[in-house]
């Protein structure tokens, strides 16, 4: 199989373009996955804090109802 120079350059350009697209897409996907993990951890911390605050609020409401 014999390739002329124009065909070789066109194929090389296409190959480099596709590999660059793959690399940047893969890199962005990894960054997004790390950000999702960080946000999931933050949500867990906030949910625990929310439970704690709701418990204190319920205790306070129960004390208020007993004093009336």
C-alpha cells in the first residue's frame, strides 16, 4: 500500500486531532469525578450537621412545651 504525502499528512492530522480530543475529554472526566467525590463528602458532613441541629431543635421545642 502506497500513500502519497497529502494523504499521510491528512491521516496524521486526523489522528492527532482525535487523540487530543480523547485526552482532553478523559482529563475533564477525571476532574469531574474528583469534584463529585468531594461534593458527596461535603453533603455527608452537612447532613450530619443537619441531623444534629434538628435534634437540638426538637429537644428545645420539647423543653418549651413542658415549661408552658
